[in-house]
C-alpha cells in the first residue's frame, strides 16, 4: 500500500512546486518513527547531524539558540518533560531511514520530475518537539514535505520570493555561507497563512518560503522529506552571484521564481566558484 494515497499525489502534482498545501499520508505508527527508535538514531548520528535546544523560543531570534546540556537520547526519550526541540539531520546516513526516505520520494518522483526536472540531493530530517515548543522564523533551501507523525503543530508560512518577508540580502548571505534566520517584526504576521497538521497529515513547503512553527499541547514527531532541483540550485547560485554584484556597488535585480531559470547569474557564480574568486 502506498504511503501517499492517490488523492494526495494528485493534489501534490497540481500544486507543485510553488503552492503550499496539505496532504494526507499513511505513515502513522511506523516503527522507525517511535521515540525509542529516534533516540537510538540520534545516538548513532554524528554530532554535526544533531541540533537541539530549549523549545520555548521566540518567533524571531538572533543567531542559533544555546543547547540544553541534556544528552540527546535523554532529550528525546523524555520529550514530554525536557522542554526541548531536537532536529536529526540527514537521517539517510542510516540505511533503514535511507530506505524509508526513498520509498516516500519515489511515490512522488513522477510529479516532481515532470515539473522541475531530476530530483537531486534527497535528504530527510526528523523533528522531535516538547509541548508548545516554537521553531523560530526562517527559510530552507529545499523543496520540502513535512509529515506529522505524532502530536500536532501549526506552521505559519509566508510567500516565497517576497523580499518583504525575506530580504534579498539575507538570501545572498545564506547562499554564500551565512545563516538563514530572519528578522521578525509583528507587522509581518498579517501576511502569513496558518496550516494546522496532526497525525496522518502533511504539508508542502515551497523552496525558501519563510515560516515559523508552534507545537501543540502534546509532544510532536515530524518527518521532513526534501529534495533539490536544478531550478532550486540555479536560484540559489543566482542569489550568490547577486551578492558579488552588491559588493561592487551595484543593485542587482532579484532572482525569478519558478519557472524562471536564472541561468545567466547561476553560471556566473559557478564560474567564479570554479576559479576561486567568490570571496
């Protein structure tokens, strides 16, 4: 039996790659997504693949929050009481999770590759969150589907590519090695769209769509399945090239969203990177 039923795949195909939307899935109670299994996974992953901190964060933060000091296995096994947020990155490093990621993405591959070309750099991320935790305002460089496995959360998304919510300069900094945290102002809230998801529901997040997340009153487990496309890489590289233009005093036009290809600037950045002239 497929994890995404036919109606979910049809909805995804109609909306991809730019329209956020909810889907349904059948991944509930999967043994790899149970707390003990995830705690064991976290203890297996290299340190660079684990991020965890206190869950009661503000929507907007300046830099990365500090760790809790609680061991990651203990954090996850006691997530109901540890007041923590944990991210397990690149779970495909472990064969069983690589198989699960491939199974999920293969169901969507025809719709994805028909619109944005070959699926590139597939990755999986697991988020384990204490009750009422907050994931601060930020954006991600991947095409992303967030599957809710346990508990509930509300993601507030903002329009991708709109400089009001994520200034071009922040994108340029990120794509040349900086952070992706965004400056929050309360007046931005009016432009957000709330998506509430619970077990058996999923949410598609377009590339670089700014968002923040509020967890529900119970512990949460979520799985992000992500991929890149040549289009998303081209937009990222074009933004990096814009940073070069800005450094020499120009005011470059912002990159275009899909289906714009951004190839001239992308090739410019790739050439500079090849000859070591990006600094």
